[in-house]
């Protein structure tokens, strides 16, 4: 495995509008637990996610997408079309299942290269980078 500076480039992830997404997730979580949304006003997304189209297609032939956090751990929509997202106060929290189309709609035009997005800190993170790079680097366009 190479060092961070030796990582190949070319796989672009879209950053998420985490402020707008957090507001949406506060409302979703309040509904899920039967509480007032104001109780979760300080809850935020606990991970730095990028979003990208996956190389796979779903059963309808549509390209799926995946979330990749800064440690290189990814999440794909489940069979219902939901992705669990870390959500809380930073000192603790939970996962909120968010519809994949809500996450895709929260993407911004700002992009980051996978080589910069996945932190370089040990073999596990480097392995995670290479796993995603090999899978996604065949894509010509990350729409």
C-alpha cells in the first residue's frame, strides 16, 4: 500500500449540505421517536460523508450511489432505499435511516477527490481507500 501522496486521483465525491440535511434528519428522528423536533436542535451529522454514484445498478436498472466517510467506510441503500446516517450531539448519538433520494438531493456542487477525502492513518484506512478506488475509478463521470 502506498503513502497518501502516492494515491491515484480521479474519483470525485460530492460533498453534502450537512446543515440542511441535519435539519431534515432532526425532523425525521423526532417523528421516529415521537418527540418534538426542538429536542434535537443540537443534533448534527457525526461523519464527514461524500456521495458518489456506484458502479452497480439496482433491480430497476438505475445506478445506485454510496456514502463514503472520511475513514473510507461506505454505506449503500438497503432493499428499502434507506441509508443509516450517524446523527447526534458529537458525544453520542444514534443512526437515522434516511431515504437515499434525500441524501442525493443534499449533495452540493463542491467535490473532493477520494484520495483527499479518505484520511491517511494506518493500513485499515489505506485499504479502505484502495477498495473504493478500484471499484469506482472505472467511472468516467461522477454525476
